[in-house]
C-alpha cells in the first residue's frame, strides 16, 4: 500500500511539474499518518454485546504545496475501511486551495473543515482522546445528528478568514472565519439549493488563551419520500433547517491544555443516517424521534508529566441528543500518552459511561470502555 501511495504521489508531482514552474515542484510535500487501535466496549443490551477488537482507526496520506507565493493547496485521502459505504470507504476528505497574500484576509475554496468549534480542526493525534467530544461529533459534521454521512467535520464551500489587531509584541488579538457551504457533507452536491453559513470569531487577550463564539445557519436535505404529520405520503426534496451555536474557551501554556466548549442545536434530523447512496436510507426522509433540539458540553485538561513527552489527561463529556436529559449520555475519560519519538505516540484512555438511553429492562446505563492507540506520522 505504501509503495502504491508513494508511486501515485510521484506521478502526480510529475504531471503537475509539466504545467507548473520548478518553484512549485520543490514545494510539494507528501505526508500522512496512521492510528492503530485496540478498543474494549463493555456495553451490553438486547442489541449489543460486549466487544473487544483491533481496528485501523485512521489511515491518511496528503499532498500539499504552493503555487507561486500567494496560493497554497492541499489534497488528502483516507484509505482505511472498505468501498461499500460513504462512511468507511477510501475517499477524498480534503481538496482545497487558499489565497494567503494577507494575514487579515485569506480566501479558501474546496472541501475542508467547517469553521465551527475549537475541537473540530484539531489533528486526531493531537486531539488527545479516542475521538472528538460527543457534541462536536454530532453537531459539526462528523456523524451528524441531521443524518448526513460521516464527513470528518468537513463540507464543500468557500471561506474567508484572517487575523488582525496586533498588540505591541506583534501578536494578533482577533481571529475571524466565515464560510458558505453546501450543507450536505463531503463529496456530495447540494440537494435543496440552500447554503449553510458557518463562522466564528475569537479573541486572544493573553498569549495561549482563546475565547470564541461560533454560529451555524442552513439546512440538510434529501430527495425521497416520507409521511407528513397528517398521515399523507409525500415525495420530493425535504429540507431540514439547522441553527447551531457554540461558546468556546481554551488556554495552552507550558505544555498544559485546558479547553471547554458548549454547543447547542435547533433542527430536526432524519431517522436513518446516510451511509450508502444506493440503499433505501438515501431516499428515506422520515424524521428522527429525537426532536429538534440537542446540546452538549465538554471540559478537558491535558497536563505534562514530562513536558513534550509524557502527559496525563482527563475529560468530562456530556451530550443530550434530544430536548431534556432523558437520553443524556455522559462520558468520563482519563488517560496517558507517551511520545516514543517525535513521530510515534502511544496513548491509552479509560472511559466510564452513563447512558440514560440504555436504561431499560434489557439494557445497562453504566459501562466502561478502554482505548489503546499507537499513532505514527510520516
């Protein structure tokens, strides 16, 4: 697989080189990473049994470079999984170009991260836990509650961003980012011809601190069939409006990280998540029973035992998929990570979960999870 990837990259560089200047060829970089995972899940109910398994959590390779001095581009592929579903198959996850002439005004176009929450754009290895927080997973286009296919927090669109208002030390105090997106997740065209507007702004009053506010307005849509509230069958495009906001805070100093975010959503979701464009779920426009409200909050700390080498970490992670606490899922994470080398890291996380949705005659609301990951970069 690695030989194939490297050969593909060489061919791409050769093709690009015929049409571009040598300066651009010299700036092309091949990089990537992989995460090998062992996971134990103690959940036990009528549908799910306890499990433990080895897994290829992520395998990605990317090419990036510059065109002249002002344009930067990136293409990133995810290789782990199979080809039967949108959620797990090898696919493009990043493909964009950005004009970077001015720090205070940059323009990005293509497929890339939604500008929503601090947690979303953090590298999976640097993020520190077995995944992003539940509220980010469900409300920032990972496994979105609206029903879109897993999209790794990304969409297709155009974004402007920048930093400005320097202090006496030359450090910018304000960052902004806002974009217009299809609202359908990665590798999918717009369905209802409405666009999502997503953006945020944060201030950096002292070095290492960020205080942010984010907003999201738009829709997620499908073309298919459903039954309306009066019991009448309907066909066509069904568009579900989505309104979301997040309030975020982070402080990173001397290899310590403290971060917390609250995320809230208003908007219905489809009953079945899209996983394959050829199966029945792709045209099933029935609504989820979770209603039109969801929210979550997390708070974490990552503390150095040996700076830049060995860390202890803990996270409180709560998510309510519907209005109220009836289906609330709360996860308590503690763990350690150790950098064997700059590009090789071992991480272990123990999680205690209280899931009220599992509280029934055949379910157990309290269970444990354990996650061990070996991560490498090249």
